[in-house]
C-alpha cells in the first residue's frame, strides 16, 4: 500500500504507517523533523500538488488552516473571504481530495469549509486517543471509516490558548501547536489499513 501524508513535516503520522510496513511518504515544503524519515528517505520536500497524482492508495492531508479555520482566521475570516484567500485554500484542499479514492483531510473547526464545500465527517479530540488535552479537530473522510476512540483520558488542558475556556493551556508556540497527536496517528495506522 502506498500512502501519502500531505502537508506533514513532523513525520508523526507517516512514521506510524511505516511501522505497520506501509510504503508511506510525507510531503511538505519544509524539511522533515523525523530522524527516521531522514534515514529512510521517506520525505518529499516539495509542493504537495506536484506529487498527489503519483498513484497513491490513500492520502491523509493536513492542509494549512490559516485562511480557513475559525481558530486561525477568527475575526479576520470575512477579510480572508473577501480577498480570496479562503477560496484559494479550499481549491487546494479540493485538488487533494479529488486526487485519490481514499482521502482524509484534517483541519480545525471551519464554518467556511462546511458551508462552501462539504460537511466534516467527524470531530475528534486528542483525549479520545490517550492524550489529556482538548483540541477539537475535524476530519473530512472519503472512503475511509471514522476513527474509533482507543484510550479515553479526561482532558486536563487546552492544547491552544482560549479565553473562553478555563482549563490550563499548553503549547502556545505555533510550531508545536501545528504538530499532530501521536495517539491519533497510531489509531489511523491501526484502523485504516484494511
């Protein structure tokens, strides 16, 4: 099975698929941070649109949410819509979604995507998969089953700052905030290889 983990430089998801014996590659414009990936040459440093049509069996994508999500664009969402950035980001996502028969698109909650594209398939939380913090994440799934919770932990922290929530926040650094969660990555590799 050939799997592309699009818009991922951390190697967190790709490495979980590789551990299962899958021929998985990550692709991002940034270099990989994973030593395993560097050693095995499993990262493509390029624009993902240049590699999405290489005959992948599955694509799992983490497209940038800066111009799409309620959390990132926030009060500037109307500006992002007016200047065309939201529409351009949606077109990028559609190209990935249409490139393969089995696709997962991950992004934070986005009323723009739900209103202008298709509704999300599922909302997941890191605490459904062994972590002890909140970070609501939406998945748009195409011919892939929804993820089933593996280890439920009571959330004690917010992964990002939120003035509306009184739980302690962690990972204020944007670089750390954008990394995916290992428990969810493990569940993807275990549940989607059928």
